C-alpha cells in the first residue's frame, strides 16, 4: 500500500516512511539526551503548559526550558 504525499505528489510506501522515521528518531537521540542533561543540571527549570484542541478534545503540551 502506498501513502500519497500531497505536498510533493509522490507515492511513498509505508515501509519507506516507517524506516525514515526510525532513522530520524535514532539520529535525534544524542540531541535529546543532551537537552535532558542540560535541563537536569540547570539551577531552575521553567515548564510551560499550553492547551491545544485535537478533534474537539483538549490536550496539554508541556515544554521544559531553562530560565531565560
């Protein structure tokens, strides 16, 4: 089965998309680990919550950040 990619008009297989996402996620691991380490070592961490509606259901997006 192919998934239509409307932005570029290309047909991409589910396997291709799955593999691309796995590779991208693996490459982000060092970055993610570094962000966690920096936040854990910060003297104060600020967490911001923003509400967002998805299909009429409210979800919360929590984003951590070091002090500005």
